[in-house]
C-alpha cells in the first residue's frame, strides 16, 4: 500500500456542483494532515490544515477519519477558479526528532462553465 | 513580505554536467525542504534542514545529489554528473517551525525547472 494515495481524477464538474476528494494514508501514527492546491506549472500552496474534529473554511470542509486512515476535502458551490490539482499531505514522526512529510500525487479538478 | 525565492528559474544542461540550484527561504524560517516533481508526478521529498541540526538526507535518490544550508539561511542543491532522469521541477519550501504545524505550515518557492539533454 502506498504511503499516501489519492484518486488522480480528473474530476470534471459543472459550476456550482459539490465535489469531494478522499485521501488514504498507510501509517496509523501519522500526526498532521494538510490539503494543498497546485495550479498548473505553479508551486503548491496550503489550502487548509485538517483538524481531528473536522474544519470548515468558507466553501471548503476537511474531515479526518483516523480509524479508517483517510482524510477528505469537500468543495461546495464549485467555481471555475477552483480548477487545480489538490494534494493531500501527511506528516509522520519517524523517531529521534525526525519527521517525514509525504505528498500524494494529487487529484485534478476541472470546473466546467 | 518576500516569499521563498529560487534561482535559476529554468536550467538547461547537458548530460554529465554538474548543476547548482539555490533557495532563499523566508527570513527567520527554521526549516528548509527540497522536493522534486517530475512531469505529471507528485512531490518527491529529497532533504530537509532543521535549524542547525544535521540534515535528513533520506530522500536523496543517489550520491550524485547533495545539499548545503549555510548560516541557517540560503541552501544549495547540487546535482553532479546529471542524467536525463534528473529532469524535473525542483521545489524548495520553508516553514517557521520544524516540523510544520497546522498553524505554521510550509511556503513553497516557484521552483527551478531543470532539463537535462
């Protein structure tokens, strides 16, 4: 099982639709989780952190399910500007003060007029 | 304020040559990370520096790759005897704390696009 897995998509949705992405991770000891957004030929940028109790930021909602080892991102009322690749990022401590940040390969979203 | 900067933005080199990539992190950021992203692929972790501690080199793909961080600030990633498979975008990121937290996460530079002919 890969460390961090995402459905590569693409997800093609009409404007105004609700879309959800899942991401699974293999290490049950992973501590922190993030969603990043990467536009074509641009660097990744933090979209939101994922808190244990779930969190919402405007049209975006992130959820964490530790028992099943997955995180999700829900986008409501999709905008054309939401078209991008969404990267799931997992932080895992590897002992002796070291840690590892593992990025998923991303899920591509295209919002269609 | 200024973000993470990287130079050069693009680099074309011939197979077998050495290249040096530079990263200027955000001032005061403790941690600095190097990643590689090949076309259509996810980010591959290469190395990170945490304060004055020895770097974690576990992600470096071969001994042709090395990195330094001088004075806890600027970092250079060196690739010796480049191969065509080294062609990728090399991204640098920094974070105020190590490891990054929910409140203080990584900020990425624009990357260096390396093409090895």
